[in-house]
C-alpha cells in the first residue's frame, strides 16, 4: 500500500531550520506515520530555480534531512526513511511566477 502525504514547509531562505508554525503539521504527519509499523518513507524536498543549481540541490537535501531528523526525534524509526533533496530538477510548480516559486 502506498500513502502519499504532502506537507508544505516554508523554510526561511537559505535555512534548513523548520519554522515553529510548521511543527504542528509535522506532528500530524508523525501521528499518521506512527500508526504504520511497516512503512517506507520518502521525504522529498524541492526548490525554485533561482540561484546556483548545486547550492539549491544541497539546500533541498538539508531541508529533507531536517524533516527526517525531526520525525526520528519524535519516535519514527530511522531506517525506513529516505531523505531526498531534488533541488530544482523536479519542480512542484512551473517557476513562472513569484507565487509559484514561493510554493516550495
């Protein structure tokens, strides 16, 4: 069975610190994930296309790692979690407008 949960975390520019106002959403996600003992989890992070491609890739990886660390801290086993930063390679939106770019 595959379950897809999407949570938009609004990281501060060039930061991997999870904002306080996004912790409630992560806590809800933890609650859902903790009910399934046998699940594999992929945490995917994306960025807009502004700036250096390599630095965006590293930043998106730091975002995914921060979410993984939080879920592990809450009690999810680390081994089934894959934290993957996609940078600008797999955009969630078109990157055509400032609103699209802010959705990452």
